[in-house]
């Protein structure tokens, strides 16, 4: 394996690691529906402020999401349309309740917390 192949593999592993945490999954699932204020993310996901700040920071540093400030309100959205599309595809694969033949660009995820994603393997 060449150095560039190894670097690409490491980057992919790091990206997938971001999806391996239920709070980040809940945040990304909510943002698939559109931009959200921090207070709305906290209210819908039930993630407390310190943990929410930590998870938003991790997603922002990884380049998945971006923040905008209007007056005192900070909102988050995907950093790009490509990031939103990647998230939709990954979330679709992780959620067995979604139809197997669903068109990822047409999926509208319901607002729900991360507990749904705590186990991705069938019982």
C-alpha cells in the first residue's frame, strides 16, 4: 500500500469514526432537514449544552458542518452540499427502518434523538 493510499484510508477511517457516536448521529440526522440553531439542536436531541458544544466542535473541526452567527444566535448546517449528501447516504445505510430502495436525496429524516442509533445491529 502506497503512502497516499494509506493517507486516504486513514482519512476515511477518521470520517467514519465521526458517525460512530450517537450524539453526533443525532445532530447530523437533524441537520439533514436543514440548518438549526444551537438551542433547537439541544431541544430536539436532548443533548446537554457541554456535550453538545463538544460534539458540534468535533463535527466542525472535521469539516462536516459550519456555523453562522446572527446576533446572539448560532446556527449550524452542513459545510457543503456534498457533506449533506454523504450524511444522507451514511444515515440511510445505518437506519434499517428506511426503505432499501430509497432515493437518498429525497429522504426526510424525522426529528429524533440519538438513542435510535445506539444499536445498528438487529436484535
